[in-house]
C-alpha cells in the first residue's frame, strides 16, 4: 500500500511539473548566438502510458529524452541503443529513429530544440557544441551531474515566481542545453575562440548543404546551386560531403525526400499526388514506386498500416483501463 501511495504522489508531481513546463516556450526568446539561433520548441514530461513510437520517424529539430524511470531501446541506423535513468538520448534533425520500452513505464523529460545556423561568424566553442547537437555520433550518453540541480531550480523558479524569474529561467534552460552538449564530445576545453578548424568548416558545410536540401525538397536542386551556396567548387563539395557523411548528395536528397513523404503520409490527410509533388516528384506513379522500395509499402498501404497500428494501440489502452 505504501508503495502504491508513493507512486500516486510521484505521478501527481510529474503532472504538476508538466503543467509548469508547458509555459517555457512562451517565456523564452530565441537565443541569437554567434553562428546559431536556438529556440526551445517544447519541453514536456512523457507520461509513461505509451511503450514506444508507432513507427520510425524523424524531426526537423533536436530531440532529447532524459529518462526518469523505466528503460528501453532507441533504434537508429539499423542499430539498437539501450537507455535508462542516468543517461539521455538525442536525435538530431533528419535522423530517423524509433524507440520501445523494455522496462515500462518509461517516464522522461523531453526537450525539443530548434538549432539553425545564422549568417554571423561562429564562435569556435559554440560551433563545436551546437555542431555536436545537430549531428550526434551516438544516440545515448551519460547524463551530466549538473542536470538535476539545474532542473530542480528551474521547477522551483516556475513554482515560486519571484522578481527576475524570467531571466533566471532563461539562463537555466540555456545552461542545461550547454551541459548536455558537452556530454556529446570528449574534449571540453578549447584552444581558440577565433576561427574554426578545417574539420569544423567541413562539418558546417555539410550542415549548410543539408539545410538547403531540406528547404528545397519539392524543387529541382542542381549541384551548381549547392556549390554556389557553400562557396566551393562542385568537385570539392562532392568530395567533402561523401568523405564526411559516407553518402553522395543525391543519395542524401533521395533519403530526405522519402522521410518527408513518410512524415506527410503519417501526419496529414493530403492526397498522395500532392505529397509526391511536395517531395519533388512530377508523377505520383514514380513516387509510389520509390516509396515502396524505401518503406516496403505503397503510400496507401503505409497509411493503412499506420491506421491499423493506431487502432491496436487505442484498443490496448482501453483494455488495460478495463
């Protein structure tokens, strides 16, 4: 009985904290850093009533899960990564993934940060940290010790509103982002804050190319257009991109179009021909063939699969309540 009461109290605490955290995106302005703009899109507590994502998906923002209880696997790049309390998971923009609970219920803090490059010259250490957030090499990392004191102070500031709390809340969220980013790279000390190393410049080039492709999925993109955007020759651009990513630019573009199509099929009721056009295909039949090769289903078949899985989830939740 005592354990049940404790669980109820914890659930109430999570609920209250979740309500408090909903206001964060409205409180915080976009951070304009040297080379990057950062926006908190959302922060919420995952309730633990769902034991996995329905299907493989991706976002156009950085998603961070900080498990509070339970354990599970995140699946990405055809590999399985285990996560548990004391760790956090991170997926960057356009990194396809899905997750499942192995020890339910999984309750987590979920942060959504939109990190975009601006025209200002990047500061070396910020470029390293934000670059790591945008393209994390692994998906699970040790949670830094500083996270919980910062989070608890954040909840305290939101609960007991005092003079200057808005500035304190802003600083705490930004500090949490920085300490999480530090966990992604082994070297935390910097040699210089003046210039980017050649390797960092190449990382930035890949990011610029991916951003340009993502913004132009529905139109024809030529190699000349891309080379002009990043101020490199076509030959240098293709060599750098292939070396750093292991993929050609054409392969990456095709992959991004398929993931966007999957997202639109899953989350909208748009007609297939409209989705095809939005993803750069002139003919729906050509799109359908490409999508079936990619997903193993026709666009219509994929939608039916998602609908069936959703109905099964709803039925299971209803059965569990009964």
